[in-house]
C-alpha cells in the first residue's frame, strides 16, 4: 500500500462471483473544490493479476536459480574431493575409481529427482548403494535434505566399498550395521562392522576412509571417529544440521 496527502493505492486479493481469485489494484484520490477543500474521493480499480503472477514467477525463477547454483557447488565440491584424494597405480585404475565414486553421486541425484529434490530417507541411500548386500539398519524414520543427502551418499559408498574389499562383507561370518539418531542440531551416524580380519592400522587412513573424513569434516563441518579394534571396525560420524535438514517421515 502507498499513501500520501493526495493519493492512496492498495492491491488486494479479491474474489469473483465464481469463487476464483484475482488481484485488484484500488486507487483512491481526493477531489477538491476551488477553495482547496476535499469534497469527495474518486476511486478506481483494475485487475493486476497478470502482473502479480509475472512478479511471482520471476521471484520463483530467481530462487530456483539460486538453488541450482547451490546444488551445483555442492556437487562440484564433492567431485573436487574425489579427484584430489583418489589414487591408483595407472590411468585406467584412476579413471575406474573416479567413475565409481561419481556414480554414487549420480545415484543419489536419481533418488532426489524422484522426490523433486525434497528430503529422502537414510534407508533409501543405503539401499541404492548396496541393494544386494547383507546389513542391519537401526534408527528412527527420518528424511534428510538434499544438502545432506549428496555428501552422505558419497560417505556411504566409501564405507560400503571398504566393507566389500577389506571388511565385514568380505567375510562369510561378517556383520554390518548402520544406525543413526538425531539430536538438536546434529545427525549421528554409526557404522559398525564385526567379524573382519584384523588389520594393521597405519598412521593415516586409506584413500576411501580419507575421503569419508574429508567430506564429513570439510564439506559438512562435522566430526569423524574411525576405530579398528581386533576384528571390529567402527565409524562414528556427527554432522551439524540446519533447520529442515532432518524431518520425521511418520
């Protein structure tokens, strides 16, 4: 609404006889006599629905472009980490390792596309990554935002690949469990493997686990705790969350 001593204008959401809505611009201005006194007011109105819709579409388009830019930056950040941390003895090996990791980003993109880039279940991420593997899942029915889903999918891919090559899924009697919980401002993920062959832990984690640490700590600004103890491996990940990053699916 705009107003001064001589003119008032307002835009109101109005209703037609059939119940449909339209935006109505109302303009009121005073009419004065020769002495400058207000003798009455003149009012006019016009339908400005088309202009309002154009403004709303423009605002929506700006928001979509900002969201696309944000998602692209997140994806590029993941790809950059993959390229920097992947190691191989030859070009073919390097290319294959990079391709497998980028495929994990593609898979989560398909999941998010099915939900129009809304929130997705943690169980969907792990099921897409390992549809035929044996594992246990423990946690409340929650969905996570696209902002978290992309990097977490990469983390789950690395942990699953490590379990297949060196851990519980390589052993017939191995056991793998992924659990999660939510506290104010945090998402907790716990990856537990039992029945693995004892490994000699070096001063630094391998390439896959290094990528897990990089994604959680650098991109998500969280914390990681990777522990080997005898025939067990455990990864504890704590990820800070923002409003609507984690929502109940019930």
